[in-house]
C-alpha cells in the first residue's frame, strides 16, 4: 500500500481485506512516474515474495514428513477428485495433455489447468512455483487436508 500515513490509516480502517496488504510505502506518490514508483515498491514486493516462498517450502517439508502429500499427475488427479486436497503446488510451466495421463479426464487441452480449476472450486489453494523446484515431486504435489 502506498500513500500518506493518514490515507493508509483511512484505507486500512475501511478495507474488508486488511490481511492481503503485503507492505507499506509512505509518502504522496501522485506525481511519481510508474517507473520510479516500481523502483520504490519493488523491495516491498520482493520481501513478501521471499517470505511466501519460505512458507511454501516449510509447508511442503512438513507435509512430506507427515506423509500428508501426494505427487505426480495421476495421484494428484485422484486425490483432487476425492476432494481431499488443501494446497496444490505446481511448476509454472507444467502442462500435460490428457492422453499422456492415465486418468479419466477427457475433453481438455491441459490436465494441469483442469486440476487447478477443480482445486480452486473446492476452495483449496493453488501455488505456482518456479520450474524445476518440484522435480522430486514429478512437477506437481498436493498437500492433503489434515
């Protein structure tokens, strides 16, 4: 959030989503160019992204230790179809055509997109991670509901 302290306080008091504010940049930036504003705001965004990445790693490690995780497209599809998934982690560039999967999903271009849609419809979370970061999980993992 950017603005004067007074404006930030006013916004915080009326927003229905105070928990999604990732940081604050004080000052009146109405005359600041978009390029300069980006330079001012980027460190705040970068810290929030690093913190989120660390949390994902911790959650993934904890789920693995607790055997509360499935991975690989077929196991993930089966678990999502059962409604037991809480958080889907998938590599950003991961795509798989239906005929490459042994699942019974038909009539779609990308099974991964269908899985993402289903997890979201079931009020689960979807986290896209950097390509290669889930290699030991076959590029896709589902943390199960506890």
